[in-house]
C-alpha cells in the first residue's frame, strides 16, 4: 500500500525522497524534521530541503518554533488544485501545438507504416474528423463498417461519401451509401496504390480509404500483426479517388 502511494506521488513529479517524506507526514499529521527523518528513513541531511520545498509548493505548512513543526494541508484542496493545474497545462499545450505554423509535410510519393494498435485507431479517428470534401472507402471486410458505423454515418450529411464493397449483400444491414464494385472498380479495389516493396508480406483485408484526393490509408495484416500503410500528397491518390467516383456514378 505504501509503495503504491509513493509511486502515485512520484507520478505527480515528486522524487522518491519527497514522496516518502510527504506520505510520512500525512500519516503523522504534524511532526518535527527529526520525527519525519526517523520514521521515513530519509537521510537527515536532505530532510530540511525537502520539507521547505514541499512547503513552497503548497503541500504542507510550517509552524515556527524551536524546533519547527510541519503539518499537512487539506489533501482535497491540494489535489483539486493539482488537477486543475494539470488540465489547464494540457489545454494550453494542446492549443500551442495546434497553433504551430510550421507543419511538416510528407514528401511527394512518400508513405510510412503504423505498427501500434493505438496509433492506427488514432489515425482512423483523425481521418474521419478532418475530411472536408470527399471520402472513398474501399472495404474488404464489412466488419470494419460495422465497427466504425457511428463515426462514418454522420459524414453522409457533410461530404461526398462512397463505400465500395465486393458483395453488397454482405452489407445489407449497414445503412451507408454502399456500392458494389463493377468492372474497373473491382481492379482498383484489389490494386496496390503504393510501392510493392512496402506492401510485400502484408495482406490487405480490412479497407483502404482515400480522403480529399490527397490522403491514403490502408489497414493490412501480416501474421497476427495489424498494420496501417499511410500516404499523403501523392498524385495517384487524387487520380484513384476521382476515377472510382466517376465509375460508380456511371454505373
């Protein structure tokens, strides 16, 4: 229990000695530096510096005397303040990052691979959130549409949305603008719009997404691993998206 408390305090920015001193004083409620040293086993030469620093940061109070005594301030008040400061810091950092004027761009015809499940989910959410004009989802597995239905469905009212599948009957329960691939679109559905060397060893069996004629995103698997291939500002993406939409419209 004590170790868990110390670990939690260290997560708030305290070092091991500070966490030990503070948790000890919480248990004693009020004590001299000597009492705290003997109970916490923190070296006596460090006790005064640590106590003064904790007082400066608003964790404890000091009662002057000979010797001085130290007491714990209201824990709820302290931790509510810490939470507010942390949230405010997060918001300020987020806004500062969003306001950066220098935004690195991928060079033309470049791409990279995401290997983390969290990163893949985060990128999917970002694509659905930032699409402005049009999106084509080349879906190999209807389960993808079912999993993300609640975030895909609202896009119908905002953008030109096309969901392309190989067998429309498998998606009869999915209320989206679904098109069954025909003719050239079948070839595009099965094509690899990035270099073969990148896709080598990967079997694309979930979906590929084309966004606003500039972003490409494909979920692939290799063995038991799940990966995502990402491309941006590649001329072929705009061509593919436009061609697919034209073929679907003609059909």
